[in-house]
């Protein structure tokens, strides 16, 4: 057992909707060839680490990314509903321009003041943060002393980063967007608070 717990929090590879500039939310679109290459790059970056277990969003793009990363490993994979991307309701599948035209006030909130974002049929960032942090804290609690792979999504990772760095949700725009296939490492010494975040 390690004297610390590492969560390697990976964003899925590029999808067709990513390439088209469409908001995905909880709808599915398939990995592009670029996305599969990005997942393979993440696999290479993680080869130096033993991975003891994986927790993955149920959305297909995250599952497909995890399969590429883990294809040469015998690792238990747990599908976790709480690791889904933010539910964007009527915006899913739409471009930024389309969402700005249909909901100008909520568009401004989403990109500038996400802590105030409210859209009928969609999640708030507070709701997203609540479920994501609960899932990650549960992993830290139950998987102490292990290296854990988590494959998830854009706003999930940004919101988790904000929580663990005590960054207000309204300052999400100041957190760099995680690139497709890139990951951050959440590191916690056993029995202590989060000790380090590394962006890789």
C-alpha cells in the first residue's frame, strides 16, 4: 500500500461534437480519430504508474477512453453515475451561438458567472459540484493507498479543481480548460487533507 492516494482525473478524448463546437452535456457523441489518439497518449503518460482500480463516467466517450487507457491492464472498472458531465438540458447538441441566441441571460451566466447559472431542465454548478465532490471524496475514503484512474469530463474536472483549490464557482473561467485526453492528479496523504494537485 502506498503512503498516499492518487486520483488520476482524465478528460475523455475528443468527440465529433467537440470538433464541431457543440455542447455535449449528458448526450453521447463518438470519439474522433484524434480523440482515440489522445486517449492513447494518456495511456502512455500513465504507463509509469500502477493503476489499482478505475472509476468511469457512464457516458460512452468516457468509457471508450478508459478502455484505450486500460487495454493492456487487468483493472477493475466501476461505472459511477455521479461522474457524468453537467446536464445542460436544452443546450445539449447546440453550438455556443445557438445557446447565446436562445438563452442570452443564461449564456452570460454560464461563461462569466457560473455560480449564478440557472437554466430550466439543466443542472446548476452547485448541483454538479455536490455530486462530483461526493464521488471523489468517497473514492479517497475507500481506496486509500492506491493509484486510481477516473475518466470523466470537462466541467466535472474544472469544478473538482475549483473545490480542491477553494476557488469560487464564479471564478471557474480562471481555471484552464482541461484538454481532451489530459489529466490532473489529486494527491492525498493517508489520513490527511488533499496535499497536492498536479496538472499533467
